[in-house]
C-alpha cells in the first residue's frame, strides 16, 4: 500500500536571485493549538532585520536594473526603488517569511506537513514583521512494540499434484474443442443461449450495467465448479444439444456486480452445442511453445513459478496481518488535508476503474456518494499507516538512497513496459518523485516488520 505525497516542510516560493548567509533573529514566537493536528504559529521579527533585507534586495535590484540613460547597474537607488518598489517589497516578504517560518518550526520542534496558510499581519520598512501561519502537523502518538507481531500462514508446500494441475492449465491454453452429440459431462464446454431474471424481473432492472448477465447467445461455458456464476454450469450436466433447462443460482456476496450480491437468479438456458475439450499431449513440442527446451525444463520452470507464487502469497498474508495489528493498536487524529488528498486520489482511481469496466458516466454519477464514502474510509487507514511507517523508519534510521529510488523506477517502468527515461520524465512532470521515495520507504519498513514477525504455521482443513 504505497502512500501518497506527504511534504514534511512547506515549499514556499522565495527569491533565487538573492543568496544571504546572515541569520535573522526572531523576536517572538507563539504557538496556539487550534485542533488536533492543527496549530497557529505567530512569528515576530525585529525591524532592523526587515530593513537589512530591504536594503540587500534593493542593492541586488540596483546592480541588475537597466533604466533609460544609465548603464546596467548604475541607476540611482531612488529611481530603482521608484520603478521596482513593489517587486522589492514582494521579494523581501517572501525571503523573510520563508526563512523565518522554517526557523520558527525548527525552534518549536513542530513537524509540519503540507502547505501553511500564511497571513501577513504587519510588514513594511521600519516595522517589525508579524505574520501568522496556520499549519497542519504530523499526529503525535507512541509506537507500540512492532517487532515480533503475530501472523499465521497456511502450512503449505508445492506438491507434484500442484505442478500437474499447472501443466494441465498450460495444455488447456492450446486445447481443441470438438462438437459431440452426447450428453454434457464435467470438463465439456456448453454453447448456450440464456436469459436471466431475479424475482421475475430482468437482471438489468436491478443492475443496469449487467446486460451480459441478463441475456447472451452463443455463450461458451465450461462445465466445472465456479465457471461463469457459481452453481450454473453443474446444472447443465446431462443435457444434450437442443435441450432447455431452468437454472437457479445464488449470486455470491462478493459478486462483481454489487447490485446482484446476495440475490437469487433464475436462468432459462438453451443448450446449442456440446463440445469436448481435447488437451494436447505434454511433450517437447508443447514445451517449446512456452520457451522451454523440453518437458523436463518446462516442469522445473512451472515448479519454480509455483514456489515463487506461494512465497509471495505468504509474504502478502504476513504483511497484511502486521499492518492490521498496528492499525488496531494505534488510533490517532489525522491531518484533514492529508485525508482529503488521499480520498481524492482513491475516488479518482475508483472512477477510472469503473470507466474501464464500461460503467456509464451517468451510473458513476448516481453512485458518487457511495464511491466517496468507500474512498474516505480507506483513505483514513492508508494515511494512518503512512504516518506509522514514517515513525518506524525514523526510529530504525531507515533511509532511501537515490540508487534505491532508481531501482524502483526501473522496476515500475519495466512492469508497465515504459522506457525508463519516459517514466522518469512523467514522474517529474506530475511531481511524483517524492511518492517514489515513499514507496521504497514503505517497502523497506514492511520488510522489517515481516522479517521480525512471529509466524505460526497452521493446517487448514481441506
């Protein structure tokens, strides 16, 4: 679960023309707690420092000014001030507020995130500068013991039977289907026409986007458990071409179409053809189609892939369990802006996924409240864990190097089949470099948690 960007210091825009090394002294700083994770920082800077900055910036403008009748850098000060007075004042304000805002954060040991809301209260030549900054801060919490967290994984290894099933799946990708005149049996493919209803109404009355579930002609369904809709294909066993059957199904609670979850459906099905699935022989010729020299090497490769998949699934299970445990142990207030930003990101992702699935824009608009509610709940957990990751990284002194980030960039670019140079360019254009570093940091912390977890292997009843 990689997190989105959290900037732990504001990026105030200030002059790049002027580089000063003198430290300006803050007269007074006061901090007021407005709400959890929100503070009001009030800063006052002495008038002498204000005037010195004005003078330094004026001299800098004077050196570069090109006014009619004067060589560059030779224009009188009063003429430069008259022409560029507003720019000089803006530059001084940016410099003074930018530098002293950061200095005040350091002095008060405030861990600010995001961008401050700066209010200028008093600013001009010969006066103390007074400004206020409303800032959001990182939440305050104490880390529990995060090493040795419990996790359970299934006691499982890759068996010869697993390898055989995987090889059969590879054979199935090159299977042939021959029309036969006998009754349907397990493993066959039925070509069917069907219409589906629920409570006597077409399924589209409940789920307008479920047209394919409501009616199809010439639909291929393999006769095996879980094919199409759970329980559908098994009820066709024994049927012949031309025969019609009524098929009753229960849509699962996690069914892809949310409107049909937990509903009962009735299908009127006509069997058009019965096709027997014929697998090719497992031989060296088939192995070469998968890039292996022979069956032996194909088998070794399949076993290695299955072992890697098992290792990945175990790792994923352990990580999710330690994440859940930490989230259960730690419940603290979150910065509103961080949650809002993450919610927007998740809403965008959900809308994009629905659009790719073919859901109409009008339907997405109708479900916007539901989409936002789902995103908001998930966003809070993601932001909370992002802060936990940051705190663990600080405690363990985990850092991300440029080399770490580059390896991550190469991996993501390769996975998405994008040239590395183009990926980095896109990343820079959308200000996503920090996000890349955070993803690597997130991964390093999860590796630490997984490595130190107390893992118990359990036997799951078959």
